[in-house]
C-alpha cells in the first residue's frame, strides 16, 4: 500500500479509539474513508500520540469527528 502524502483530506469518520502505545503514552486512532479527490474511497487511519506538542491538533481532529471532550 502506498503511503499518503501529509495534508488535509475531506473524509468520513468510520470509527475512533483512544488507548496507549507500547510505552504507555496516550494515543488516538481515527479510521476514515477519503471522500473526495484522487484517493476517494480509500480507507486509512490517522494515528497520533497525545503529548504537549500534538494535543491541540489531536483534539481538533477528535472534535471534527464528534468527540465532545470531558466536562
């Protein structure tokens, strides 16, 4: 399978999960189907570790697929 270029792609979220990697660091995975462009119909997974540098971007991605956060 070819690696996709980095960027922002219109997509439909299929599922998401939150857990820990093998070192115990928090991480999120969002499974999507690309909705437009040359890769339309392709399924892929956005995965990122949650840390001080990535937390803002990870939370934006999670909110865009329906995560409400915690009260």
